[in-house]
């Protein structure tokens, strides 16, 4: 009896393990687990900070943490059609050019990195000198070094396969994520708290990005900016200030602002404002910078309040705002 029970238990365990292995296989084949847009942004910040930290470990002048190059990825794509609607994938991967007077200085910095990584508990992997990609373009035959940090970012220093120059690389890996699951608010005040209308309000997001909207201000727009047939009896300027205290840029788009169905009846947004967002590409707010934008709305009759929805860029959750009208 005990033997039968043991055999049955072993069989069930084997079946569970097999199912788990098959599930993991197809998940990995599809590109890994689906995470949130907030998770992607966090790993993007981790990747950028990893590269900047390594530069601070090198000899002074070897690199500039602010001069990074974003690397594209031909492998982080959905070739097999695993990603559903609302799911996308991207790979935070950045490189920095390094500068050395000769091989001795370069090798000395590799030694510094090896020692620093060992102190942090990271395993250092030596990399042999790579074969030159272009025989007609001579490149140093210097070895490299690689590790993986506590956030899963692969860090490597070596001779760039294309540039033929000393290069630092930080690769956060390919990440699948849901676009609509962005960074959430840590604090909401005033017009952003979801309660009664207020002159202005502020949202501070978990990654340090801060948005302030208001107060609404009456204005007289230029005739050419409103277009024919646009109601102009009442026109209001709505200032939006985005302060980026996170570790990655925020890319603002003209459609970041909107409103919910049935909100603001008779109110029209003037699409030529803000001028900074009228071009085809997003407007970038770099780390440590602040940007003030002015949206403009018109109405035939004076509205009692202005109800908006706003989220800065692709990775931050949009929240409702209730602004009072002067």
C-alpha cells in the first residue's frame, strides 16, 4: 500500500514538473513573462544608472556619463506573434565611448572594475580580444570584462565591434510589458485628488516625476490659431509643468492630455497649443529638467469646471483632474 502511494506521488510530481517545464518553455519562447510598463521603466532607469555608476568607477576623464548612445535590438522582436493587443517589448541597452591614451591605462581600469565588482559580490568574467569586424580598419586587440549587477543588467567593457574603440555597455535585457500598466502616483493633491474642483494640483509619481496643472487662466488667442468655426467666446490657458526627478527622460506627446466621455460639454481644445508638441515627434524632458506647456481650450458658454485626464508620456498612468474656472 505504501509502495503504491509512493509510486502515485512520484507520478503526480513528474506530471506537475513536466507541465511547469512546458509552460516555462513556451513562456521563454514567447519572450519571457509579461510585466508592467512601470517595470520596464524601472529597469530602464536601472540600466542607465548602472552605466553611469561604472563610469564613476573609472579613472577621471575616461568617459562622460551624460553622453550615452541608445542601442537598437534586432532580437527583441515578436517574430512569432506571442504579444497580444496592449503588449509590447523593448530592450534598454546603452553604450558609452571610453578614452584611453594606451593599453596600460585601459588595463588598469579593467583591474579597478574587477576589484569594485568583487566588493559588490558580482562575478567578473574576462572576455578575450575580439576579432576586428573590418580588417581595413585597425582596432586595438585589447581584452574585455563583463558582469551582471543586482538588477540583472549586463555590464561590459571592451573594444566596440563596430567602432573599434573602448566601449562601456549596459544591457537591461528584453522585456515584454503591458502599455496600460504604467508608473502610478505616490501623492495626489488639489485638483488631482479626485474630489472637488481646485485651482491647481500636483501629482508625484513613484519614479520621481512630478506634474503640476493650473491655475486655469482666461486669455485671448491669436485668430490664426483657433481656425474658422472654433468657439471663442471663452478661451482658457491651462499650464502644465512636468518636472523630471527620475533617472530617465520623459517624452511628452500631444495626446497625453484628454478627457472622459461626457466631460466638458461644449468645450474644445485648440490643437495648435502647446507649440512644443505640434511637431511629429515627442518632446523630451531630460533627467533633472522641468518643462512648462500651455494647453488652450475654448467654449461658447462659460463652463463650471474643466475635467481633464493627463499622464506624462508612455510610461506614466493617466489620472483625472478637476480644475475650477475663474
